[in-house]
C-alpha cells in the first residue's frame, strides 16, 4: 500500500514534466510536417510561377525552387531542435558537425552541385535546347542542383550528373538558326568531274530549304580525294537548323536523284585482283 501511494505521488509530481515533454514532441512533429508541406508548396509555386520573365527562365526556376525548399527545411529543423529543448548555442556546432560529415560522405554530390552552379552561371545550355553530351544527346528538360535531365530523340528521359555534363564536351545545336549541311559522295573514275561538280552545285542551289540571304557562304562542292574505287566530292550548303534531320534527308534524296538523271554513277567499292602465272 505504501509503495502504491509513493508511486502515485511520484507520478503526480512528474505528470507536468511528462506532459510538457509530450506536448513539445507533438509540437515538434507538427512543426516538421508543416515545414515539409510549406517547403513543397513554395517549391511548386516557384516552378509554375511566371514572375521574373527572362531573368527567371525555365533553366533557373528548378534550382531556385530547390534552394528555397532546402532553406525552409533547414529552418524547420532548427525550430524542431529548439522545441525539443536543444539550446541555441548547441545548434550551431550540431549543424557544423552534420555539414562536415555530409561533405565528407557526399563529396561527389557536392561536385555535382558545384558543376550545376557553373552550368547555371555560364549557360552553355538551356532548357529546350538540343545538345550532344559525351555519353548521350537530346533536349534539355531541367538543370537541377544535382543532375541534368535530358530527353533523347527516342523520348527516353536520362538523368546525367552535373559533374559529367560540366567536365565533358557540350555540343549545343540549339544556339544557331543555321547549320552547314555536309555530304561526302563518290563518283566513278570515268565521270566528267566538272560536269558532276556543276550538277551537285545546281542541286544544292535549287534546294527548297536553302538559306540564301543569311548564309555565310554560297553552296560549295570540292573534289576531296581519289579513293580506291571513286573520286570523292564534298558538298556544303547552309540550311535552317529547325527540323534538321528532315531537311538533310530530303537534300540527300535530291542529290541522289540528280546524279541518276545525269547518268553519273555512284560506284560500289571495287578491288582489282591480278593473277600472276608461274613460268
């Protein structure tokens, strides 16, 4: 009976303390949940916002949204630690130690962040541009803090670490309104080369999709070398960069048809073998 009475007294004395701890834990949990929801809401609003115009384009919005999200999360964690009773003077060392541990464990991730910042600052590529990267090619969908999202010509989404994008060669096809079409083609050795050259130049000049006034140079056709079974020409002409593959394909067909009408042969690879008789 005495023990029960002592336990009841102890519980009564400790009840305010336990109640206070429980309320603080519940409050900390609610703060954490609200912080996550607010962070995601702000992130979503920035991504879909039209504020900023040219200065806050589709390339910058995802990164700024991510930065705001992580800042809100950090503030939420700070508020949670204060609520559970961690002294403010102890929070800075905790954050500092955590930051050091994360930096050592995620050094590759930090290099991706640094590369992402360089991509955003120097702008070698933007959202919507078609680029050729070391291991893939496609249209840029998003440049994030950690990775760049690329949509290939087959419609496949690829996530490339920013460090790989930044450290490799970036060939950007979306920065120019014109591209030079180049084609190597061989004709047989019994062909009148000047006639073949004129046919090719006329075909390039008559191309429906050609660029005239803005082209840096007129259509050009050069004899490049004498191959094993053909004399090789190099054709060059400037075309609009949009729908490039369709334009280039159509021009190749026109060249093939023009050579056929002019009875100019495009030879197969040939090899002459001479048999030496004994004696």
